[in-house]
């Protein structure tokens, strides 16, 4: 099924845009903005608002129609989790039944990144939004290393603790810093021969499963994740590996 | 019908302004004095639209091959008989041909000419009328009962104010998608905006329609389609979703009839809007509004009056008094049509210039004032429109403050402002953004009205008092001139309308001594209207 | 000079977009939205927000980078007025001096359009935003025909009054109704041989000089126009014609 | 310096909450009791950063080929001498070599080792110190005078609250464009956000910089470039534009020195932030904050404390008391550093969950409470950040209510929320949208604070009282444990910091009996600090 943006009529292609141009505010600037939107490939464009930002910049808001469409059936996307997540109790029962030991999970916010709220939400006892964190899970031993942890230190600790899974949080993504940092982690893990025995999982507001997989992680989790989501992924994935 | 409902639709009233009760009473008295002579005129007259509406309530429906509706075909052929009431001819034909209304309608559509049919005897007419009006009445009562039962069943999910959105794609099927999505997102009320200029058509188009400019035709079939769509979501959401249309323009009474039959829940309906903003003849409008309000009252349909329109052409600071004066007049005419207060969605709007210092405080004053003066009425509060521009981000901020003001003053019916107001009729996502904004704001400052007081003799309180006193003065002036004269002289909305000018004047007729309208008689009885 | 959108670095191409797609809310929907934005020709796209609008529609907000650029020097745009507008007094003085008679201007909101506030702002005595309207100009005879005036009626009245200029307002633009209506006016004027002797001017919130000229008008005025702007255009243009 | 200013920076205070004055006094007394022992510690200690700052104020500047700043080169070679104060060595070298500071700096950068220079005699040192400190003092006084004259000349265009935006492109030249545009749009204050993790560098980079992540390096040259850029707009706009940076992290006192010299106007500067949020050693932080505040006070620089940070990691409803407790502590430490109240931009933030019913009313309570308890302080109010998401339209609405709350409660320094808070550091247009939103809202409800009262014993009033009482309790607990102990036990921001842990601990030194710091002495004299 080909899908196109929808405003008030199927396939009308309606899109709202806003942007600034380094030109002084004027009628000509508006026309330039309109032409630019057309150049972007839109079929029709109304510059509905223009305002000077300074003597040399102008801000525009536009409504335009695009002819672009996407074949929805061909969009490839796998969620980290195929089904609904298990509850905390179910996760524990699952571990007890299948592994007969506690699983070890090490987490950190790595590199320069000091945004711990996300990884804390997943790991800390108290959790997030009334969803308990992994520290609360009886059958999981969770170690939260906190902020600005170098990749090397994280892997060393994982090795030391014989971790089953490593959880990485990346929040600062400007200039794609996270991509470099995450790639480095995977490379290090491979170099140290740890990759096979570890689940590598990354999360953060700009992270998706797709990106994570591309970077060599086992899974990626975005905004709105709760501990049980990661926990479910971990136990299912480990079970899958074990039973191979 | 008895006034059994608690006025759930009116927000909570917390009195803060110390408005003068005697002055409010004076204003009401003046409104009564103003509406009195007009009501006398109404009592002595009918219009072609009233007659068509009556026919519709007795069963007339359908259209001929050219799309001319059956009620119009009948009215055309009996043009000269309007003053006597057209229903007797329809009933006579039914009796004579032994047909059901549906069969007769087909015949009329095919060319059967009612003017050729001699009148049946009074007695048979009355029996037949009682039968058909009884059906009509039963259907309307069933609608009311259904609505009431759903409102009761879903009472837990009622919001205050109720969130009202419009759909206006021009295509009823596209409208359905948009309306259902809005309802799922939290809209309580959906209005299908009419296509540009339908108000000036002297007939109501027939059937489902897919072509309109800036709105969708109001037709009985479109009503039915949207009603079913909203009922479907209501069950899912456990929230009764109200449907609105425009009981306004040259076909005001007919739309009322269609709405009553199809269980609409609200109608835009104003006693003077058509005169002022659509240049419809004033006599025509006054007679039509009265009959349409009787129907709305019988069907338990909330009306939304059009005072907001004053502020789209006049300045909201200078002309606040005209809004209040019109509310008093609308209230009075509604009362005279047998309508309980809980059905009177008196209109006003958040239309102060956003550049005005303390404009928001003046808005609070105006909204709170309306609330206190009309405590049982489910006030209809309109969003900023005139000062909305293509700057959607600024527009969103204006709507945010509007949502705040509405909740802060306990409004009843809250029309959601669209960030794209100055650009296009709402896109699917525009409505979503509006609903989420209102839900966020109104939850975040939910009890503001209870928690906050206005400074004694402060700007807010003084402003409200001033507007009330100006409105009372204005009503005094109108009383002196008489309403017809006042409109002629341009006291409302800065437009002047001659008494015998405007559209639809030729559709007004004096009731002749033999005038008979069984529907009107029944409605009057039901609503307890004398005379 | 080639110009590109600017977010925080010259030529970064940053653009904000929002639109809906007729697909249910899901990770796959987000990916489809991302792919669609890439198909629109953007180089990089972050779907920063997605929300279900119903069971079958999803709303997206995106920030993306475009490679499109416009050569600002080559953008053709002529404002209706080259210079600053004259004041009301200057307009009157100009008419007195150059025409030695009152100019006649007829205005209306045409077709189905009933939005009179715009034309009233230009014509009515009291004007708009503390700028008086044309009725106030001693040397202009202004006739405002109001709302929903058919093109035929407008031209008939213009002929009858020997108008120097006709002012048309168009506010309803959905489905480009205004384009048809405006084209029709020009055709009628030409058919009746009036076009040469009349200035045809159109205004409205979605009207620009460019569109107006393309449709065969002498000028077009958009949002924020005041009476003196149109008046200045009229007197200058008539003077130009006269002196040819 | 004398407190000649009227506190233009603090918004107007209208008392509405009926807070208990005795309880406020108790809280203040407890804060004093808490800060007392810490101040004793401070008095007996110096840090490597204090010494480097002192050197800078005497003229040390520049960097070697590897980018190591001259003050750091000096401190490295004299590592063991910190307890005695490093300035005597610098002065001795100046005397011995007969060089100007600029010349000596070059020499140091080239390898000249101060540890090799024998100390000059006390007398000559004092004379030289007086000369250099005099220059420094004159320059700072000239900065203050310049600022004052501009503030006076442009007084008509002061807004209340002042609108504060950040720039953070990473490139100082790009920052300039953005800052100038923002100032033209109406921003009163521009902060250049520092690059990620600069706070943990134990040196201040040198020169103009064009590479940073999520911020731009704080360097003296960058200060100068931005200062000139803002002064340029100020003349155009007839509005003095304040420049802000981060007097925080391991180089807190040095940044203060640089800011004083380059006429910055505000500094983020908190007595505990570094400990709690950057894991900087607590002894280091307390000593550093004291010295940096003396410099800020001398340079008439408003500090912005960091209480808002508590709410990015803890819940704003549950932990409101920690914010207020910290404000009392920050106030006390600032007083002890000789700072007048009008320079204390105590921090707080609008960080309630937007889904919380009546969350906005709780925000009003918190903001009004801060205003009433700190009436002369130019409160710094931070926008929603934690609950901002990629939904920019919802974010804009949250910012709209934040702008409302700020004006409604007379805040002094208003950090504008960005609709893209959850996405990227601000784009040019994001700032524009924020400024226009604030200007619209704050003008539209300008006199709300004067016009509106809170219900007696209503939710708002009760909430404020509760927070005050909890804060007083918390301060009592901290008093009992001692501040060092309380931090160790995690009473603030839910983090525990060991006394001897954290970064920069090795840079703390006990003052030896021969400790001498001519800059400190001068500052103390100027600020009227005893001991
Ligand atoms: C709080 C905050 C801070 C706090 C952090 C406190 C702390 N201890 O964490 C403080 C004030 C210290 C801070 C500082 C900075 N910040 Co900050 N900060 C934020 C803010 C406001 C909220 C982040 C947050 O806590 N979200 C709440 C959590 C629960 O959400 P989350 O992180 O997305 O986590 C969820 C999911 O993503 C997922 N998840 C996250 N991690 C993981 C890991 C795993 C394994 C899994 C399974 C799931 C998972 O699950 C979580 C729960 O559902 C954001 C803006 C915003 N609203 O997003 C900016 C923001 C992230 N910060 C930003 C910046 C630039 C900075 C600074 C660099 C600014 C500066 N120059 O000083 C500094 C530097 C800090 C550093 N060295 O990293 C930018 C990042 C821009 C970008 N895209 O790169 C943002 C977007 C603000 C902005 N617009 O500028 N910041
Ligand atoms: C007020 C208003 C009304 C009032 C009109 C009252 C009246 N007597 O004018 C009422 C309530 C009656 C109304 C009705 C309708 N409206 Co209406 N209305 C508006 C509203 C809110 C403001 C328009 C306005 O007055 N602007 C103020 C004036 C001063 O601005 P302006 O027109 O741009 O004029 C300036 C310039 O453009 C220029 N200018 C304008 N004309 C001219 C002419 C010349 C010669 C020159 C030189 C300059 C010039 O100068 C003016 C001063 O600077 C707009 C939304 C908005 N905020 O824009 C919707 C809007 C225009 N309406 C709309 C619609 C759809 C309708 C209806 C069709 C809805 C319906 N189905 O019932 C009806 C039908 C009316 C009809 N037959 O045309 C749509 C149009 C969508 C579109 N792009 O096509 C809008 C955008 C709202 C929306 N989002 O749906 N409307
Ligand atoms: C009472 C009333 N009727 C009708 C309308 C709609 O316009 P139209 O007359 O074009 O149907 C309005 C518009 O706001 C209104 O208030
Ligand atoms: C007092 C203080 N210092 C510094 C910062 C900035 O962070 P960093 O420590 O990374 O410079 C903040 C942040 O809000 C702060 O409040």
C-alpha cells in the first residue's frame, strides 16, 4: 500500500514546514522560500508566514503538498520485542524456570554523556512512571555504573561481573557523537572477545532498534521504554541463544 | 417537555464579580420589552420555510430529478396558499390518494401537483395530522430518550467544558474519518461546517454529498451518516459525542426539523445573525427563528447563538456590550419559544487583539461576566479567529490562553481554536493538536476557578461592570427604537438592514384567519406556550 | 548567492516538518515516515515525535536536513510598490497636482466570498490599525459594494461610475476557488473592452503581487496592507499611464 | 561596594500567601547555622583554582604551545606551594625580571619556571601587589560603571522579568549571529552554554574556539567576542543586553575572574551544584564558590544558582522542599561572600509533570512562595525541560503556561523554554518563537499579579505553606548532620557524595601560616568581609 501525507483528503500530500533562511525579510525572501520548498520536491507551496529574525535572517512557515509516497508494506522495521512485554513477576518466573540462576546486567551512561535519568529509569530500584527498575527484580543482579563511563571501564566491569547483558544509555546525539561512541563499544567488545557472550543493548531518546542493530547491538530502545521491556528482551534472547 | 435535566452542560459557577443584580434584572426586563412586539409580529406570520419545515415533520422528504426537494416543490405550487398553512394540502393529498408520506413524496417528485388537490374536511385532516404528528413526536421523543440514556450511561466521562471541534472537508465521508478521529482524541462535540453560502440557498439539498467549499452540505442524509459514525465511536469511548449543524440561514426551520428527526444535539441558531451577517430579511428571520427554536426545544437540542460574529467584524473591547445585549435578546426569544435555559448555548468569543496590554484580563472579565449573568446556560465560547495569522506557533499560544480562560471561567461549550485558523479548514492533525492542548491546559489548571479570586474593584471586576452597564444602556436604546428600528439604524454589528430589504422577504406571509399548523399546535402544547 | 535553510550552522539545511500518514501508530509507522521524508529529498531525518490520531492515522513531527538551495540573486520578485507608500495627504496632493479631478475607486468582495473585513479595512472611512480607508481620502471617490458581488455586477458598476480602479478582495482560497473567480473577472473585463481603462487590483491574505500579475491584474496585495499602499499604487500607476 | 541600585532585576512582589514570617526566620537561622562551620573550613583553606584565579586577576594569562594556560603552568610548577598562596611567586618574578605581566606570561608560556625564582621581600611584594590589584580593581570598577551607565541610559526598555536565552552552537562566531538575532528579537540576557564536560576540565582553555558539543568553550577571548557583539546590539536597541556564562565546575573562581574582567553580567554559580551534579569534591567546591562569589560581588555580577537541577533528577512535587532549602543555603553562602541580595539570582524551575492535575497551580504556589520569601532577589526561573518531548506543539503550550506563571508571580530572570528542548540545542527560529511567545503572554496578562488573589486556605496557599515547613524541617536535619554529613548521606538531589571523594580534591590545600593573597585581602576590604 502506497501511503502519502494526509491533511483532509486521502493522498493530498499535505505537509507543514518551517525553516529559516539567511536572507533579509522581504517579499523576495518569501518568494525564495517558496521556490526552495518547490525545489525540495513539493508540488504546491503556500508560505503562510514570514518574520524577520534579524537583519539578515528570516523565518518561514509553509504548508505544501508532496507527491512523495512510501510503500508501507515494504517498510522494513523490526521492533526489539515482537510481542507484549512480560511483567516483572513473569520475567522472574521465566528466569527461574529457564536459567536457574540470577542474570547479571551492567548498565551505564557512556562517553561524555552525563544524562543518567534514562538509565536510572531502567535500572534503579524505584524505576519510572510506576514501573520498577531492574534492581528490584529478584532474579536480576543489576549494576548501574552511572554517568560518563568510558567504554573500556564498562567492558572491564562487565567481564569482571560475568555480565549477561550490558545496557548503554546515550542521550547526547548532537553531531552524531553517539554513533562514534557506540561503534567504538562494539569494536572493543569484539576485540576483547566479549561480544559473543554478552547482549549489548542501547537506549535513549533518539535511539531505535533499527539504528542499534545497524551499529552492531542486539537491540535498541527509545523513549517510553520501561524496565520490563528490556528485561523481556534479555530473557527471551538469552533463552533463544541457550536453546540453540 | 419538562425540565428534568440537571444542567450538566453549564460549567460550574463561582461568583467573583459582584455584578449588580438589579441591573441584570433591568437588562432582562428591557430584553423582554424589546422581544415582546417582535413576538406579536411572529404570532401573526408564517414563512415559506416554516411551512416546509412543517411538511417535513409530517413526512415530506425526497427530491425530484433536478434535485429540487419535495417540500420546495410543494411550496412552489402552493405559493399563494402559504398564509393558510401548507400542511392541510399535504394531508389532503395523503387522505385522497390513500398513500403513505413516502409514496406521496415520490409522486410529488414525479410531478404530482398538490395545488390541484381539494382540501379534505377539517375533521379528517385533524385525525390524519394527529397520526403523522404523533409519529414525528414519537421519533423525536425516542431520540431524546436515547440521548439521555447514553448521557447517563457515560456520565463519568463528561468533560467540562465540553470540547467542540469542526469538520469541513466538503466530503461527508472524509468528514466521518476526521470526526471519528477527533472523538477518539477526546472531542465531545463535532460540528459539520456547511459549505460556503449554503445559508443563502432557499432549499435544503438532498442526499449524501462529497463536494463543498470550506464545508459540507447540510443534508438529512449527511446528518444520518455522521450521526451513525459518532454513535459508533461513542460506544467505543464510552462518551456520548454530540453532533452539531447550522440551524441558520433561509432554511432555519427545516434544518431544525431534520436535526430533530436525526438526533442532532446542538444547532447554531441565532435570532438576529441571519439579518446582520447574511442580509436575510428581518421579518423572515424572526419568524423562522421562533419556529426553529420550538422544534429544537422539543428535541432537547442545545442552540448555539452567534454573538461571536459581532467580534469578527467589530472590535472586542469597544463592542463587548453588543455581545451581552444580544445574549439577553437571544435568551428572551428562546424563552418565548419555550426553550429551557439549559439549552441556551449563548455565544461569545475570545477576540481581543493579542497585542493589547492586559487583553487576557479583559477576556477573563468578559467570560466570567457571561458565566455569572447566565449561570444555567451552557455558554458557547469561541476561540480567537480574527487575530489568528499564518504564524501557527503564535496561534497555538493564543489558543493556549483561550483554553485557560475558558476553564478558568467555567464555560460550557468550548470551541477549540485551530493553529491553522488563518490558513485552511482544519487538517486531521490540527484538531489533534487543539484537543491535546486543551486537555493539557484544562487539567493542569483544573481548579483555578475555585482557587483564584479577582481583586476588589480591580481591572477585571471594573471591566465586567462597565460592560454590563453599557449593555443595559444599549438595550434601553433598542427598546426605545424598537428592535426593527434599531437594526435598521445599525445598532448591532455596525450594519444597517432595511425592514423590507434582504433575502427571503417574499417568503414571509401574514397568517390568514384560516391558518392551520398542526405541528405548531402540538409543539406549543408540548412546550407549554400560550397563544 | 545560494541560500539553504539555517538552524544553527550556515547551510546546515535544517527544516522542521509535520504531517499525518494513513497508517496505524507503531515503530514501523515511524520508520515509514522517516523513509518518506528521505524520499522527499531530505538528507537526514529524525522523527522526533509520533502520536496516534486514530486507529488508522498517525501524526509525525520531524527535523530533517535538506540539500536543496536557491540562488537568491535569481529569484524574481517585484513588489507592487517599489518605494515606500505615500501618506494619505501626499496621495491627495499628488492627485490634485497630476489629475486635477477626483479618482474613482470601486471595490468588492466577489463571488461566493463574504469576507468583507479585508476590503472594509482598505475602503471604509475608519480604516484599519489607525490607517484611514479610501472613503476618507478627499480626492478619492470610493464605492464599497460589499460581499458576494458577482463579477458582472462589479464591472457593470465600475463602468457606470467610470471607475479608475477596481479593487477585489478574495479570502476563501480553498481548492483554488479564487483563481477561477479572478481569471473570470479579467476575461470579462477584456471581453467588455474595459481592461485598458481600468486598474484591476486584488488583495487578500493568500494574495501576492506575483500571483496577481500572473492572473492578469495590475497588482496584488497581501496581509498587512493599508489603504495608503493601494492608493499609492493607483496614483503612481495612473500617472505613469497618463504620461505615456 | 555600596548597594546603590534599586533592585530593578527583581520583579514586583505582591504578597498573597500569608507565609509565616517566624518560620521563614527559623529557616534562615538554620541556613546560617549550616553555613557557619563550612565557612570556617573555607577560611582555613585555599585551592589550586583560587590561586589560579588570583594569578589571573593580577595579570596572568595566555597559554603555551600545547594550550596549557599560563596560570596552570604556574600552579603545576608550584604545586607544593599552594598552601602559601601562589601570587607571591608571580609578583616576585615580575619584580625580579622587571617585566610587565604580559611579558612574564610569554616567558612562562615559553618555559620560564616560577618555582626557581626566590621570593622577593614582603614590602616590595605588597607594593607590586597594590599596583596590579589596583589595575584589576580599576578595570572591574570601570566595567561596573559602564554597565550602570548603560542600564540607566536604557532604563526605559527594561522588561520584567528579563528574558534570558541560551546560545550553544559550539562555534563562538555562529553563537554571535544567534545571540545578536535574539537580542534584536527582545532577549535581555544571553547565556553562552559551555561545551559538554568543560566543567570537569581543571583549566580554562585559551582563545577563540569554534568546536564544541552542545555548547561553546568558556574562554576569555570568547567572552570578549560575545561581549562586543552584545554591546553592539545594545546600542542599536537601546537596551543593555546581559551576558552570562558558567562560573561552575573545577575552574569556578577563574571563570569569575575572567567574567569580572570582561564585563559579564551574570554567572551560573551554585554553592553545591558541582558536588551533587558533577561529583566535584565538596571541600573544593565550598572554597571555590566562596572566592568566586567575592569576585562576582565585586564585579556586580548576578549569580544564578542551580536549584532547578534538583528537579531534573527528582520529582518536582515531592522534592520542592529541597529546592527551597538549597535557596536558603545559597543565600547564606552568598551573604558570607559579601554579596548583596540584588545579585542573588536564586534558581527554581517549572518542572511539574504536565499530566498532573492542578500542576500549574502547584507551580504558581512554588514560584509565588519563592518570590515572597526572597523579595529582593532577582529569582531565576527555569522553564520545563524534563517533561519536554519531541512533541514541539505540546512543548510550546507548556512554555506558554510557564511564561504565564513567571509573569504572574513577578519573577526576575526568566529563562525561555524552547519548543525543541528535547531535540537539539536551540535553532535560530526556536529562540525567536520563544521570545515572541513570552512577549505575547506577558503583555496580554501583564497585571495579572496585581489583579488576582489566591483563595484563603486554598490549594495554592496550603501548598506554599507546606513546602516552606518541609524545607525548614529539612534544614533542621541538615543542621544536625552538618552540611558535609548531610551531603554524604544523600539529603540533596538523592545523591551521596563522600567527603574526600570526587574530582579536584587534590587541589584543596590548608592555608599555611604564611598564606598570602593580596587579591582576597582587597576583595574582603571592598566587600566589607571581616576576618
Ligand atoms: C535532565 C537533562 C539534563 C540534566 C541531566 C541530569 C542527569 N543526571 O541525568 C543536566 C542539567 C545535568 C543536563 C546537562 C546537559 N545537557 Co541535558 N537534558 C536534560 C533533559 C532536560 C531531560 C533528559 C531526561 O532526563 N529525560 C528523561 C528520561 C527518563 O528520558 P530518556 O533519557 O529519553 O530515557 C528513556 C528512554 O530514552 C529510554 N532509555 C534511555 N536510556 C536507556 C538505556 C537503555 C539500555 C534502555 C533500554 C532504555 C533507555 O528509557 C528511558 C525511560 O523511558 C534533556 C531534554 C529533554 N527533555 O529530553 C536535555 C538534553 C538531553 N541535554 C542536552 C545537552 C546539550 C546537555 C549539555 C551538554 C548542555 C551543556 N552544554 O551543558 C549538558 C551536559 C551533560 C553531559 N555531559 O552529558 C541536549 C542534548 C542535545 C542532543 N540531542 O545532543 C538536550 C536534548 C537539551 C537540549 N535541547 O539542548 N541535562
Ligand atoms: C472573520 C472571518 C469570517 C467571518 C466574516 C465576517 C465578514 N463580514 O467579513 C464569518 C464568520 C462570516 C466567516 C465565514 C466563513 N468563513 Co471565514 N474567516 C474569518 C477569519 C476568522 C478572519 C478574516 C478576517 O476578517 N481577517 C482580517 C482582515 C483585516 O484580514 P484580510 O482579509 O487578510 O485583509 C487584509 C489583507 O489581506 C488585505 N486585503 C484583503 N482584501 C483586500 C483587497 C484589496 C483590493 C487590497 C488592496 C487588500 C486587501 O488588506 C487587509 C488589511 O491589511 C478567517 C481566519 C483568519 N484569521 O484569517 C476565516 C477564514 C477566512 N474563513 C474561512 C471559511 C472557510 C469561512 C466559511 C466558508 C466557513 C463556512 N463553511 O461557513 C464561511 C463562509 C463565508 C463566505 N461565504 O465567504 C477560511 C478560509 C479557508 C480558505 N483558505 O479558503 C478561513 C481561513 C478560516 C478557516 N481556517 O477555516 N468568516
Ligand atoms: C448562528 C450562526 N449561523 C450560521 C453561521 C455560519 O455561517 P453561514 O451563515 O455561512 O452558515 C454562524 C457562524 O459562525 C453562526 O454563528
Ligand atoms: C550552577 C550550574 N553550573 C553549571 C551548569 C551547567 O552544567 P556544567 O556543569 O556541565 O557546566 C548548571 C546547569 O544547569 C548549573 O546550574
